[in-house]
């Protein structure tokens, strides 16, 4: 039995969770928060990041590595095309989404989502890079109807959990959804993918986790 470790608000955790659900792989969930980690957790994920998985063979970290392991170990139903070119194009899109969009916009999260501050110079730098990278992503993404073409793939698991963050963070900081401004028609796509049972489960669990977080913060503030 696989144990997925992390928390339901994490988009990378949810990407792996979607893959597990899509493939019908039995799994448990184990809550692992961010912040200081014990030795057992660091042995599983040396940088203390989530998600990671526990398997009968041992532990494995880094979400895309986990996805590739799951695809190889549980090949049916396939979430990556069998032919090498198709498989590479799926991984190309995943890389663009995570490295060139989400990782860039992540610099805005402290101010967009957590009450912190991002300097104006960093906001300007991130916007310029995002605009460039979104234009590049638009050349690759197909939305026909899925991000890599007519078949649902693991790239959709990445897109479903990360594209809304690009939109929300950019709109909060800049007053405009940079995806939509660039002509990326992502909202109908998210609605389509959101109708899948795996996506509905991930979304419901994320919402419940967010509500629990808010309630805990309010309770702590009331006690203080």
C-alpha cells in the first residue's frame, strides 16, 4: 500500500493524488506539514518538501519523479502516451507548467495568499518573466480539449492544480489574470477537468483543508 505524505492544500501533493485516483491505486494519506522536520521525514524527503510517498520498497520524493514511478509501476490506465514522442510532449508541458509558470508565480504567494509583502521590484521582475513564459506556454498547450491534445494525461493533473494559482496570484498582485490577458482560455478547461471524479475529490479535500486552516487560525487568534 502506498502512503501519500503532505497536505491537501499543496498543488504538488494534489497532482500526485490525482494520478493515484485516476489510476485507481490504493493509497493512504498522511499529513505532513511544512516547517521543521524530524529525521524520519528528512530521510524520506531530504529537503523537507512535500509530497513524498512511502512504499513497500522505500520512500520517494519530488512530485514528477513520483508520477513517473506510478506510471511505470501501474501502467494501466495510462496517463502518458506509449510512444516516446507523445510521452516527451506530455513531460514537456508538465515542465513548462511547473518550472516556467508555477515556480515563477510562487514568488508572489507571500503577498497574494499569506499576508506578506513582495517588493515592487520583484513584482515587476516576476510579471515580465510570467508574461514571457505564458506566451511560450500558449505555443505548446493545445486544450483540444486537454492540455496535450484529445487524451487526458498526467500533464492535466499538473495543469489542473497549478493554472488557477497562476491566475489568482497574478490577479491579486497586478489586478489582471495574466493567463487570460495572454489569451489562454484556461477556465473552460479547468471546468472540464474538474468534472472528473479525481479532480472533484482533490478539490473537495483541498477546500476542507483550507477551511480547517482558517478555523484553526481564528481559534488561535481568539485565544491570544
